[in-house]
C-alpha cells in the first residue's frame, strides 16, 4: 500500500480525494499498489467530511511522515506551495500538482530539484484540466520538432465568450455563472485578464522547446475590452473571438509568444471549441497539426489528471519520469511588436467617405466589415499582415484624419 497526502481541499483537492476513494479498486489495479489518502492539509474545518479524521492543519504532519511518498499539491498560488513543494521533494517525496502559477514561475527550479533528488514532479493537471497534453507533448510527440502551439487554454473566458456570442449574456452574469460552476480562479482577474492562459502557454512552451518562459516575458491581454459589436464584426468577417495563447519557434531559435483575444476563422478547429472546453493545437514537423480537446476546468476533469499523475508516481518510484527544461533567458522571447499580424480595427470616425479614403491611403488594401445596428460614426476593417509596430504607427497617423481606435483584435492564422 502507498500512502499519499493531498494539500488543499478546495474544488480540485476535494475532487482528488473523491476520485481516489471512488475508483480505489481500479486505481490499485493500474498502479499495482493500493493508494490510501493518509492526510489532507487545509486550514479550514471539515467536520462533516467522511474523511474528517485525516485532516491536518500542520504541513509538518505530511513532511515528517516517512510513510507518505506522494503528495498532491492542489492549494494553488505561489506561496506557500513553492516552499512546501521544495521541502517535500528534498525529503524524497514525489509531488504532483494542478498549480499552473507555480509551474509557470518555478518549473525549471523545481524540476531540477526533482532530478537531483530522484523523485517525480508531475503537473498534467496544470494545463487543459482533464485533457492529456503534458504527456503527449513530452512523450508521444517526442519524435517531432514542435513548431507552434496555439490554444484556448482558459475555460472561464471561453465560457464567458460563448455565452456572449450565443446568448448575448452580459459579461458579468456569465462570469458569476463560471464562478458558481467552479471554473474560475479564486481571483477571477487571473482568468479575464489572461494571466491564467499565459501561465499555461508558458508551461507548454517550456516543455515543447526545453527552455523556461516566464509569464512576465509574454505580452498578455484579456477579454475585458471585448464588446458585442466586436463579436458581430467577427461573425461578418467569418469567425469568432477566442482568447488564444500562442507560441511559435523562429529560425533564430527565439520564440514568438502572445496571449490575447483573436479572430479565429470558422474553418479553424479552435473556432468550435465552446463553453468550458479547451482546445490545443500542436503543430509538429512530422505530425502536422494535432488537436487536443476536452474540459479545461472543473472539479472532476482536473482531479482526474492529478490522480493519473499520482498513479504514474507510484509506478515510477524506481525509474524516474523524464520531464525537464532549462532555465529561461531574458532575450528568448521576441518583442511582440515585431510579430507580423493582420489586425481587426474598430474605429470612431466623423465622415465615413473621408475616413475610408484616409484608411486606404495609410494602410493600402484593407477589408471593411459591416454589422447590423452600426452607428454612422463607426467603421471596422481588417488590415493586411504587417509588423504590429507598423500597424500602431499607421493607426497613430490616422488620428490626424479623425479616425480613432475604439478596439483592435489580432487575426489568428491557424
Ligand atoms: N480558471 C481556470 C480556467 C481553471 O477557467 O481555465 C483551470 O485551470
């Protein structure tokens, strides 16, 4: 029998205990060992829990218990999760986690400790909830040179955008519903401002290309500026708006990375990824595009990935799983303003004909978009692809002709 501990009894933590108990027999068969939850760490009281006797408020009860060999860290946040994870691995225990913030900030360091201590640090649940994506990138696609990853990586924002697009539900109502369903972060700003998606694309980029990318290196925009007018224009263009995390390897050995809302063509497989689902496209040189799809948030999908990692640890006490990346480099991510992109622009204008003439003069060819109920002082267009810095310069120049930007959204090319 293998004793494990679970740190955190929130949405994911309670799901981990539930899955371990409910599927105890089949898990024992797969792990070739019975897995027993010995301790659950949480500062709150759970007197009505059927496992009330296993709760502790003391981290030391787990750290100093030699019987506990695997710990699920599902507390979230950087501190004290970082310190606890380090201490546990230094004490010879394997750690599994759903904590994307910690992996995105400290992954290189924690993986190095795991390697040194010959234990495992696994984090399948940190990206894509219940979707297998960490193992596929590190193992199944290992024969490929990954060229690009683009994904809908945040369930909460995808849920909100879906409600806005299909039900015209106001933003705040959709967010409240996502919180009620257990999708959102404790502080939902991390969802709607794009940081959660940023952490996840950092983890995928680090894994795929072997060098740590820190969230602070990635230009990140959320969905708070998206209006129903933008949603309508996206439809008339032939697509939908999705919050996308993207990384592309360049010939220079540096990466282009960004997290932002994008126009996604109806032809793209990511366009039909709705509600709390995530979709992740991995472009490999041998495989071409491979797309992963499933529930990206929620109690049981995420718990399923955490428990799978626990099983993997139990099966690999002797032979360590190889998961590793080098530390980062401040020059590794290119300035996003140098990326070539096609841009949708919604602008406030005076006279339509004058504005159209000015836009053509400054940008050359553009595609004008239309929508029902557009006021006479509104114009929307999509530019050709050019460096974003150039687009910004041209938009600045347009101001002199009375064309001012009310919103802009990059156009995805996948
Ligand atoms: N808040 C996250 C999301 C949870 O909505 O995707 C899963 O990481």
